[in-house]
């Protein structure tokens, strides 16, 4: 029986990582599911759902020649997972400010207490080495409604120099 | 008034260009009626186009009045519609009855002027803004074999210019 695995791969970015990894998986009889792949700080990172008939050890073995040749760190977890169960986000939160420790912790703690379920979080450090800025975008579900999140966000960012805004995501179904 | 079966991607009929309606007759009004029944049977559905039920004719219905606090024209039947004017592009989130379990960001005009006939053959013109304008553009795309997944833009909003090294 085929099972779902979460495959995590990280390594110095270089051309061909996705092509080599996905070819090895395809030739090994795997089926791919949802994925997140991104270059972070010069590393290429992959989080990938893989459906596979064997066990974790067999999946490591199947990938070993590719991960060795591309110097990728690999981690495999068997997971309980289903496709076709997307939750639809109803709120988008944008946060930015001069980079300093604690922005994510303060903002997300306040939002969690006000009923936010995070579905997707992307953050980046822009600006320059001398004046870095932190930028974060969160999509989620406001379980306790948008006003509660707005109030929590305002309280968490007041007098901090962090700019935050919150807006509803109205998904059109046509 | 049956609820019609909605085609889902990758049904090839969703990628075809629909033909103009020749006459606004009883058969068309039956189609419009069935389309409306089908649209209202879908939770949250604010529009439907004839190709979504396998009828390759240029006929759509849009009704965004279930959304609170927005400008709208109520139920709009748009036969052989043409958009005369587009203004103010913006990104918004869309889903589709023909593409279940997926939503994505699409760039659309915030303000449009559309001319069409209604199901009785009367020429009409609407100026739509915001959510309603988005819904009209989404439905009209179906008449040209375009789905919102053909128009996806990145979910990552570029708030600052990327510095290119080298």
C-alpha cells in the first residue's frame, strides 16, 4: 500500500536540484503531492509530499545518489496526510519594519490568542546589511472574526515602529 | 428547473471558445433559468457561464448580491457580452466551480463597462466596480476558454525591489 511521506531537502542552491530530485522520485515510482520550494539565504529548500509504496529507508536509498551528488541534506517523515482538503484563507496580514529580534514572536502570539489559524506565512529580509527590513505576509483563517485580529495586531505593534495591516480575503467563486 | 452538472477541469470543453447566441428565444431563457438554478445551488457561487455546463454559447449570469456592503447590480444576465472599458488593475483571490479545492490570486480591472443583451434580447450596459467587476471578468473569461488558473499571479507580493547581484 502506498503511504504519504514528507520529504525535506536543503542544500546550497545550484542549477537542477528540482529536476534531479523529481526525476529520481519519478523513476522510483513515487507520486508527488503538495509542495513548497524556495531559495532561502542562498540555500534551496524543498518540503514535498511524496506517495510511495516502500518505507522511509527505501525512500532515502532511492534519493541517495542525487542527494550525495548535489550535497543535499535530506529528511523523511511518514505522515498522516490527505489531498483535496484545502482551507480557504479569509484574512491577509502584512507586517514590515526595521529588522530586529522578536517581531514574529510578538505578532504571531497576539494573533494566535485572537483566533488566527495560519495557513501560509512568507517572510523575507530586505533592505541592506546596514539597514535590514523585515517583511512578513500571513494568510489565515480568522476563527474569531477580523475585528478581534485587528485589535490584537494594533495592540501588539503600537509604538514599536512595526507597520502592520490586515485585510479580508474575499474569494470569488465563479 | 434542474441543477445542471458543472464540468470540471481538465474537461476540454472548458478550454473552447463559445459561439455567439443567435436569438434570445425560449430555449435561451430555459438555459438561463437552468444556469441560475445551478449557480444558486453552489455555496458561495456568484456567477456562472454556459460553457461550465457544456453549452458553448456566450451567455453568463453574475449576481454578487449575497456579499454584504458592496456595490452591485443584483442579478445580471449577460448574453454576447463585450467589455468596453477596463480601469485600475488589482490582485484578488478567486476560485471556480470548475476548479474545485483550489484558489489563487488573479489580476483584474477594478472598474469595467460591459455591454450585453439580456435573455429577452434587450441591449443593456453596466458599469461594475470591485468584486462585481471581478466576477464579470471571471465569467466572461469562460466564454473564451480561459480559466482563472490561466491567469494566476504569484502569491508572494513583491513589496520591495529585489537587489540583483552580479
